[in-house]
């Protein structure tokens, strides 16, 4: 797993610093309500005889009614050939980040955010619609709330900005 995230203001942020940044942001206004949101988006890049995936995962800390912060990371995955595999890779990347992030934040921030959502880059329109139930099932089976398009902005807007 890529160990470096980026933030538009802070630049490069390690996993350790990421936890500190999120903690400080939430604890600076404990009266507000928060949502922790993770989403991934990717683009297939053709290379020689194969295809690689540029996959971006975004972490959004939404301070309800008062903005938020986000962090993102990009990784390359070799030899991805189908839409189904692309969407599975995106969802799995989001789940991996969610589990790792919960491990970092659980002790200090348990109860400070209302939900941890995984935003999946699928919707009722287009070829991805056939996979909605499968991908939502993966996310809810891991104990998280799943959102799809048009409400999946962490994937379709934030992560998409960097793919």
C-alpha cells in the first residue's frame, strides 16, 4: 500500500501524519458533527501490449455544514483489462484505506464521527450499474456505509480530480 498521501495545503503526508491531521481537525471543533468518507477512482492507461490502472484514493473529513479537508494518494496497478476488475480494485483500495485508518483513529476519535462512508464510483446509468449490488455488498459486509453516484462525490469528484 502506498504510504504517502497528499493534501492541497500540506503537501506530502505520511500515514502517521495523516492520523494526526485528522485528529487535530476533528478535535479543533468538537461541537461539530463529522463524516469520514473514502472513495477511489481510476483510469486505464494503455502501455505496450497491456493496460495499467492509475488508481486514486481520497479521504475526505467532512465537518457537516462547515467544510472539510481531503487527502489523496495515487498508485499504479499493472495488467487490468476489464471494467469489472477496475471497479473491484477501486472498491478494495477504499476498503483497505478505511480499515487502516480506523486502526489509527479508533482510540482517539471513537464516537467523534457519525459515519465512515465508502463512496463507490458506480451509478444507475452506464455499464457499471450491473455491479452496484456486488460492490455495495462488499462495503456493507465490511461494516461501512456505501454510497453510489450521484452521492459518491469522494470517488466521482475528489479522487477523479487526480486520476
